[in-house]
C-alpha cells in the first residue's frame, strides 16, 4: 500500500459505525446516479421511469 492508502485506512478505522454506514450509503447513491447517467446517455429516448427501472435491474443483478 502507498501512503495515501494508509492514510485512508487510518481515517476509515476511526469512523464510528454510524459514520461508516452513512459513508456506505453515500457511495451507494453516488454509484446509482452515475449508472443512471450512463443509462440515460445510452438511451436518450427513454423516460426517467425506464432509466430507473434499468438501473434497479442492473443493481439487483450486480455481483461483487
């Protein structure tokens, strides 16, 4: 690991469980919005409902 990764890990270790949960939630919704933007760009004629349904499907079938 490089020094910036070490610093990041030190910061994460100091977070309370509640802070970690909030950070995870922010990451999730950021990923959702980025994916929605990509789906919109690939399907400019789709309605917002179609975009959200596609993103929901993508997230439901995501694997780690």
